[in-house]
């Protein structure tokens, strides 16, 4: 029986989320690479932080 952690799909999903967060960060005027790396560590928490942080383009 194959588990989620051994199938690798967990890591693919986490990496995809990091790419989405990088795009979201760039759209808000932040550095995409920095947020990509942060997202690799924090995952959905980084997404939440990006959503609640102020857009730098509008300042």
C-alpha cells in the first residue's frame, strides 16, 4: 500500500504551491524568489501571509 509521503505527490503539491506563492508575491510588488524559498519552508502559512500583507504597488 502506497502512502502519500512515499508517492512523492506531497512534494509536487508543496512545490506547486511555492510557485503559485512566488507569482502572487510578484503581483503584490514583492520579490518572487524570496517568497518561493519562504514557501518551501512554510507552505500554506506563507500563502496566508501573502494574502493578508499589504500590496506594495499601491503604496
